[in-house]
């Protein structure tokens, strides 16, 4: 069983992504920040592969998908933590126990410093495979998306997947990256 945790600042689209991956409404989605208060875990079953796309895992692995509360208020760069210290630590433990972390960045807001620090902590201290996605790319000009991807490459050392959960741009690439990371996390390829 592979545990995939979705994390990011408030209102970045974590619950919408979870619903898209599961193929059902399992997480509440609202335009108000802070809708998800803790974690929502769902047995994901086999990786849901779109028609016409070859399953990179051969359908062998099963997943538990975890939607987390937003860790930071994207409008407050310095003191943007939105949870109590106890709740924040609980979420960090949940994220640190993941096999794969999906770090979501809102294209309309940018990379939050708190999430940048968490990304480095997960990568360096815990050795977590992390997939970075820039969500809501349908809401900003393409130049903004590329500028943000360049910043992420520079500050996080990773290529970010441009994603829209409205048009589903980048969704297949995300599924492929999850499949690749799943193979990596179990000692394969």
C-alpha cells in the first residue's frame, strides 16, 4: 500500500485534486480557505488511469490518498500558519509518514515561504519523494506559469507540473509521476 499525501497552503486545490484522483466527491470543496480542518484519508484502490493511457504500474499497486488542511495562509508570507501548534505538528507527522508527497502551489498566489521550508525539510531530513504541481494554471497567463516554474526550479530544485483541475491540463502527467514515484518508493526502477 502506498500512501500519497497532498499538501499546500490554504485554498490551493488540495481537496479538488483528491476528488479528481478518486473520481468522486470525498473532500469538501469551497472557495473559502480552511474548509478542510485536519486530514481526510481515502483508500484509493488501484491508480485510476484515463482511457488510452497505458498504466505505468500495470495496475499492481494500491494507494491511500490523504487530503490535508492548508498549512499556511497564502496572503500572509511571514506568519501565515493557520493551525494551532499541536494540529500543525500532527499534520507534519502525517505528511512525514507518506510514501509520496504532492506539494501544490497556487499559480495565482505563488510559492509560500512556509511551504518552501516544509518542502526542504521533507526532502532533506525525511528523504521524501515530492511531486510539485502548480495548480490553477487556467487562471493566469502562460508567462506567469513559466515564471513560477522557473522560481520553483531555482528554489526547490524540481520541475513543477502545470495543472488545471478545470481543463485537466497536466493531470495525465501527474498520474505518470505518481506511478513513477510509487515504483521508486518500493525500490523499483
